[in-house]
C-alpha cells in the first residue's frame, strides 16, 4: 500500500449529505500526528479546507484537575482525558448542524503541557474530519462511544526501538532531562502503549512506517483528490 492509496481510501469515506470522520490510533510516538497532518495537507491541496485535523490530545484534563483526582503522575493514561467530551464533539462534527458556521475544538499545547480551548477551527467546508489519538480502539464504555463516531480507524505502527527513541526525544525537547524522559517513556508511556497494542486487531487498517515516511511515495494524482465540496453536501 502506498500513501496515494491512503489518500484515496480516506477521501472515499465521504458520502453525500454528511461529513465522514476518520480515526488514527496507535501507541505514543508511533507517528499518528504526522500521518494525520500529511493526509490533511495533501487532501486540501491549494487550501480548500475540505479536510480538517482534530486531535484527541486537546481533551487532556488540566493539571489542576489531575492533581485533584490524584492522577497527575499518570498523565496521558485513558482516565486522564475527557473522553465523553471528545465523543460529544465528534458527534457534533459528524452531525454537521446547519446553524454551525465554525466548530472550535481544543488543542494540546506541548510547551505548556496543557489543553487550550477553542484553538482548532473546523470550517463548514470540511467534509472529512481526521482525528488521532492513542485510545480510539479501547473497549472501555466511554471510549467505545468515541469509536462509534468514527467511520474507520487506522492503526499507525512503528518499529518499537524507533518509537521509544522518538518519544524520549520529544520529552527532552519539551523540558525533561534525559533520565526523566527515559523513566517516563519506559513507565507511564509504556503502560499506555501496551493498552493500545492490545486492541490493534480492532483497526480497519494497519499503516506501517514505510507508508508514512516523508518522500517514500509520490504525491497523489488528481484522480485521488476529493470531489468539489459542493458535490458532497
């Protein structure tokens, strides 16, 4: 499978009369955000706004709330997210209420390590929403509500050694020293990665690193581009 194939499959999810929502799951550091951003960039071509990226990470609970709940040392675990709020937003985006001009989604600011409300605008022109996060395939009831809002879920997979290396580098980039970064990756992050890997078989498609690597495939030809947004309303 090539990246062109992924573009074609993503675009084909859209049907007349409603938006489609594609989920990308995978362990921390597997490349979910990179894949989502590249799909959106290619599908939007000259800036049509036909596709939009809405990350799950905007639904992190704030540190103050994690402290209150006694979960601060497990930040990033499934119960440190507002999964119900995430499911509600996905439902709103998919239902596409006519009264909505722009829907605003939260983002996660890594320099602050905090969620930021209203940071991701989703225009009415968006016909395909691409959302990504660790836990889209979990069997927990509240996360099952998230899964029910998604037309497909792809699982992003990366060699384990490289995934850990990238994750350590990310933590170092945003302020942890090397020893602290390694401890977090091999502790909290690894426990979360094990949860995610256990539900890999629930994915509709597994996407390997060779497909998502920059420059590994050609730009999608015109035939793989989404139709004019007016034809799928």
